[in-house]
């Protein structure tokens, strides 16, 4: 393993400059710089001292899974629409293997619905109506929500959404696990 590269990744993951890390552990920033450039190789005791600045053990340093660079911002014209038949379901981000949440911007055209059949899947869903109105049926009970109203329910309960109005309904929602 490239210790210098790994140290730089860890330092940046914690949002520290070389100077800040050096100050935390009583070293010069040039020492941190030389280690990160692999100009010098730190002893285990030196590495342990440096890692105390980010509260990591040597074992954690070598086994810590450092996140790969992932997309943080999603422009509106890049969101994937996974809906159909007058229902737009714009997925914010693409599903990742370690994702625990799906976030959607939903748009229901007048008269549109999630379909005649009730939907069930493992997890939870929550959302807020930000424009228009929607009828939500959960476990045989129907609710009419308008702008500003919110919902949350277990998705193991049969549910569906229908826009019975003459105006577009827009909802911001999240559900777990990500099933799209």
C-alpha cells in the first residue's frame, strides 16, 4: 500500500490541510508533505502519532474503506425519470450498492396514478406535497393531501397514489431501501 497516498486520502477525508494535521500532532507541515509525496517513509510509531490527529489506529488506517469520489450534486436535466403513464419519478442520483435511501421528485399529471394495482415492498416511504393535490390510499384508507401536507408509512402496506385534480401535483419523497 502507498502510505503517502493513503495518508493524503485520510487527511482530505477529514477535511484537514497538511498544516492543520501537522499542528494537531506536533510535527511540521513539511514532514506531512514529504510523507504524502513518498519522499520519506514514516516508522510505525511516527505513523501512529500522525493518526492520533484524526483518531485512527494503525489498523484502521490500513483497513478503512475510503469512499471513492462520488457525485454530490445532480442537475435537474440529468435526473433519470423512472415513471410512466403521466407519472414522472425523477430519481436523484443513481443507485449505489451501499445506498440505503432513494430520493425522488415526483410529478403526477391530472388523472394519472401509480396504476390500478396496489404496490407493496419492504421499507418505508415519506414525502411532502409541494404543488397541487394527491390522493394516497394506504392499507385501504384514502387520504387527500394538498400543498404542504406530508405522509410517512410502511411500504409493506398496500398503497397507491392518484391525482384526481385538474392540476399537476408535485411531491418530494424518499424511501428505503432504494428499490428503483
